[in-house]
C-alpha cells in the first residue's frame, strides 16, 4: 500500500469518526425526546415503544429507547403493582395520542382494596421539564382511573379518566426529583385500576409571554385530541408553573382560576371552528342565575390580548353573555346567538396593572350559563399613551439642560 493511500485512508477514517460518534446508538435526553411505554403482554406492530410485560418488570439503563428507536442514555423503567391482577386485552381505548391498538388496548390490571399500579422513570435530566400523556380507559365499565404523579409543579395532582375510549391523562411541566418521576394509577370506584400506555416528552423550560403566545383552556374531564389545553375537570386553580401555551411549554408566572362551575362531559353542542372537538364537547355551567367566573392572573400587562371563547347552547333558548374586565373600549359583553358555531371574540384586552383578566359568564335566558373553551392570544406590546411620551421627553430635556449647566459652571 502506497504512502499516499495510507494517508488518505487515515484521513477518511478521521472524517468518518468525526461525522459518526463512537456510540451512534445512544443519545442523552434533550428537548423533543419522546419516551413511549407499552404496558401489556404484546408490543404488536410498534417497535419503538418500551414493552413492560410482567410484574415487577424493569428495563435497565442502556436498553430504554425513544420513539425514534435511539437508546436514551441513563434512562431506566420499573413497573410494580399492589393487589392481585394480571394482563388483558380489549380495553377499548382509542386515545388519539397513541399510535397502535396494542399500546391502547392491552394493559395491566390490579384488583382489591388499595390496589394500584406504579411506573417509575429514572435517569431523567433534572434541568429539563416533561409533558406526560397516558391512557388507562375502562371505556363503558363504569370505572374511573386516577393518575397521581410525583414531581408535578403546581396544579392538580390527579385527573379522573372519564369513561370514554378517547380519554387521556395529561400533565405538563413535570420536574423530576433526583432524575425520577413516579406515576401511580388507582381506581376510584371498583378498586380495579388499569394502565395501558405512556408518552413522556422533554420540553423547553418555562418561557415569558411574548407576541403570539396562545393559552388554551378546556373545561371538562377529558382533554384528548393531542391538544395542549389547560384542563379544568372541576372548580379550582392551575397554579403558576403549570399553565401551558398551545405548544405545551409552561408560561412563566401565569395562573388560572375557575369558580361557580358545574361540569358536564361530552354533551356540548358547540362546533365553534376555533376549537378542537374535545374542547367543544365538554363544558362547565351554572344554574339559578349564578355566573361562572374565570380569572387569568400573572399575565404581562405590557401586552394586549385577543380573546375567543365558545359557550353555545345550540338550538336552545338560552343566550350566554361574557363580560370581560380589562377590555379596551367597545362593549363589555357579546350575546351568543344560539348557533353551534358561535364564538365570543374580543380584541385589544389590556390586563390590570397586576396582570389580571377576569371573565364572567352569565345567561340572560334561563339563568344557566355554560362555557366550553377559551383561547387567549398575546398580540402586541402596549403603546405608551401620548402623556407618557411627553413625560419621557421632559425628563430627557431636563437631563440635557442639567448637563449644559454643569459644563458652564466648570
């Protein structure tokens, strides 16, 4: 072999080593990494979900993959259960976030008082945040699964799964503890929880509000549809640190509160085009002339916001009225024309100096208002009033005059 050939071969291998890492089949977890977990006795046609098919079962570090089939450094999975139980299929789940019937339909179940199933994910990067979606649907059997997560920052620590095949548990902005997130499934009625599948996605750290930030809110027990809406399954609050935008990233400082609502799932007639189906079909309401009050706090008061909501009573005789605090000019309410496609739209809303917008929904017909969904969009920075420009100009002029006087005194 000639000297030139040797040199070229060495150079080629050096370039190849630079282009292809020594371990091309492993990567650290990063923003966008998705970990899929299939809890059942068969993986089926899905090869990029991690299969847990016994109790207890562990997938050790070095063997856990992401949904692109790349091994994720340091990550391990552990599945345990308390109570009797076993593996079964035919749960009927059609949760839209999951790609395969075997992920959705085969499952582990546990039975007896105090029965539960726990999944522990370890080796996560503590500097990242994580979004969680899982399915544990009992469909029409009358049972409600409750998911409890450690590491959830603010907000509700559990959600009841409605008995619909599309139901999903969704949690946002989870922070691990020592690199670990533990999820426990229990069942509130018959003590027979089931657990089908999980997707855990690494997301960006919380971001401040900026032009284009969209905060979506869904009032009901099921989010579904793969949409990143803040879910209210009951009256209460979603604390700062858990409010997300529609890209699934936490909005710094923002918090949400709902009072006065009664909750109904799957009966809403709204077909408002601005909202996904799962948002339109669920709603909160009130009776006896009471109002539903929804408050957004921690907003940046230096921005204006556009509001759109749907609260259709369909073909009934009721007309919903939405009153917004902070609306700049114009009417403080709009009457809903009882059409399934009707929406309330307000533009140019300016929060209070404390960053608060309050919406009150009432019904001027039968005294039974409803509210299906909300979108709030930051549109533009607030332009200072002319008086502010005058004061700023006077201040600048004073500085100039003061500077000239000092120079003359020298």
